């Protein structure tokens, strides 16, 4: 029998991983990527000796990376040189108080008890819950496929409704552990990675702060793009073919089958199956014939977006830690204005990353590389958001926040700036609404309720990536790649 051929649309993390699994199983796999290089949102660019990770900056959930590299027949530690980032984050609150989140329990005890008497005990109890949520969540929800309702609605899964606290709001749940609002925000801000406000996210997500402290936040030598390079090496070893600057215009369908793809340069390519890694709602809307599912997906809840500033600066800011988070007192209003009003909050929480603290080669000697990330609403669809104005306000907020930690002259030392707004995210990666994390992870968009990795009508059209199960983040993209490839292998065997 001649080998089956698969066309993959997009060389994001999910696309590369799925392609590699399929090629390792003997299929002929061609990945078509509209950009000039692989990685999708896990992107990188360099200018004047400064290197910028344009998307992810945190390697979290290392155990999942280990498992996924092993599933690809490799080893995380052989492919990448990792260093643990500890303290993980330096948190700075509006009143000037600071908290360095660290695995050093003595330091945590001292810091947390100074915030509130008994703070450390509350933290230990919270970590205990996070540990339970992490292990159960990974085993029962993240690391497995839900091909049909009966995979999810089982008697065995029933206890999850209590064990994982899916119906309890994350922020509300924090009152069981802390009184001080600063501590409540210190251990819930990670929900924004899921595109959610802690006021609506399920308490299940205590797994995030748990894994960050228990398993660590890590940094690969050379930056996060080294992960893409490592995965590309495995893909090439497996025999995957990549075509860059190859933009797919539409998926050619006929009856209940996808026949192949049509590229913007006019070429038609055919295959036994098509696997779309481009953002799922975009695929339905722009690459497939219009149907009610496209409308339904567009109306789902999307995660927020961010405005990112990439600065090459002519002096080093040695005192700026690698990951600094400025958390606003008006925490609830922050989320309201991002998620409900699709706007920039009046006093936004924001994040500053200084990669040269972790790997000096990220900036020229005697200079620095600084990234400022400000969460904002996604594109509204009505075009009334003035992104130039919002971007300029966001920039001033970063400078203002940095002044509170003694960095008063960054603006004067900027050699060049590159910035991305939600419009850039949409244009670069075809992310619907410029939403950086795709469909958000509320209860009705999780596990079985998240879009499946296969089209319901076109029987050989599959999906992979952040808007599919299990969701956003690099480890999830790798898992979704493996799950989609397993399904394709199972189903294509009998084709
Ligand atoms: C600002 C930001 C910060 C983040 N921080 C972190 C972090 O710290 N840690 C973490 O784990 N995760 C983080 N994430 C999330 C993580 O980057 C994503 O979840 C993950 O990279 C998504 O991978 P994916 O498989 O969905 O592919 P995508 O990255 O969406 O890639 C899809 C690819 O398809 C291509 N494509 C689209 N349309 C077409 C077409 N018509 N033809 C051909 N190709 C097409 C795109 O160009 C793209 O390369 C962050 C994301 C962003 C944006």
C-alpha cells in the first residue's frame, strides 16, 4: 500500500508536533505555512543584536514537555538546555509592596506572613488544592481526547464535579486561603493565560500557580524559540516537508471529504487528509464554505489580547528581574474593562520581561532587551477601538510602572521599538479577533465542550492548536498535536 499523504495548514507548535507524529508513522506529510518560518505565535525576531521572543516567555509545566518530547522519541533535556527561573515572578503592587514568588519556602514564609498573619499556612493549603487539581486535571481532562460524549460523561468522571471545583469561581475560592487582596491576586493572575478573569474562571485553575512553584518556571538557552528549533529538528528527522510563504486560501471539499487545499498562489494540492493548525474559528470562517458552525464559533467567547512592546535599549538594567508583574489594586475592574469592555484598563496590570537576565546573549554586551506586555480587549468587530491611541497609553503605563521600581530613564535609552497590537496578532497569525490565546477556557469551552479535533461533516479534516482541546499554551499545543495524530492514525488505517 502506498503511504497516506497529509497536508498540514500552519507550522505552529501543534502543527509541527502532529506532523512529526504522523511522519513517524510512515505518512507523507507536507506543512504549508504562510509566514517565512515555523513557530506561529511562538515567534522570534532579532534586531541590532537584540533577540526577542515575540510570544511565549515562560516555559511552564515542564513535566508535560518531558512527556511530549518522549512521545516524539526524543528527550527534552537532550534537545534543550534549561535553567530554572527562581524566583519565578517578582510581583509589584500599587502600594509599592513586593512579593517574589519562589520555591524557597523559608523566603515564602517570611514574605507571606508579613502580608498577613497566617499567610504562609494559607499558601500551603492552597498549594495542596492546586496539587490535587493539577494531577486530576492532567489525567482526566488535559491528557486525553474526547471523541464522543460517552468519553466524558461517565460515572467515573462524576466526582470531578466536586474534586476539581469547576463550579466555584477561582477568586471567590481564594477567601478560604487568604484575606489580603494582594495575595488573592498573586495566586490567580495566571488565569489571564487562559483568557479568563479569576472572577469567572473555575477554581480548577489553582493548578497553574501550583505547577509554577512546584515544577518550576524554566527558560531555555537561546530563548523560547529554541523550543521551535528543537521540534523542527525532530520534524525534519522524521521526514516532514515544510513549505514557507505558502498561504492556504481555502480547503477544497467535496461531499463529506476534504480533497486538499488551494493556495493563494493558485496551486491545488491534494492529500488523503487535511489537518488545520491555523486558528480554528478562522479556519471555519475563511478556509471552509460558510456554514452555521462558523457563525457559532465566531460567537463563542474569545480570550483577551495584548499589546507588546519590544525595546532594544542602550544600557543594561541589571536590577530588572527576568519576569516582573505589576498587579493593580483595581483587579476586578481591570478584568471587567479587558474582557467585558474590550478596552485598556485605567490602571492596567502589566508584565515586563528582561530575557538578558537569564541568557546574556539576548542583548549586546552593555545593553539590554526589554519586553513590556499589557493585556487589552480583543478586536471588537465594530472597528471603534483606536489602537494607536490605546497603544500609546499602554506604553506610558509601562514607563510609569517601571518608575515605581526605580527605573526612571528607560524611555530615554530606547534605541528602537517594535510593537504588536491586536491588529498585528490577527495579521501575523490569522488569529480571529486578534485574540492571543484563541477561544477562552470557561467551563463551556473546556474538555468535551471545546471544539473537537475533527470536522463533523468532512470526515478526513482534522484540527490542532490552541482553539481545540486541550487549549492554549505550548504544552497544550504539543498534546493537541499528539491527540490529533493518534486519531488520524486510528481512523486513516481503515480508509
Ligand atoms: C503574547 C503571547 C504570550 C504567550 N505566552 C505563553 C507562555 O509564556 N507560555 C506558553 O506556554 N504559551 C504562551 N502563549 C501561548 C502559545 O504561544 C500558544 O498557545 C501556542 O503557540 C499556539 O500554538 P498553535 O499550535 O495553536 O499554533 P499557532 O501559533 O496559532 O500557529 C498556527 C500557524 O498557522 C499559520 N497559518 C494561519 N493561517 C494560515 C494559512 N491560511 N495558510 C498557511 N498558514 C497559516 C500561522 O501563520 C501560524 O504559523 C502565548 C501566546 C502569546 C500570543
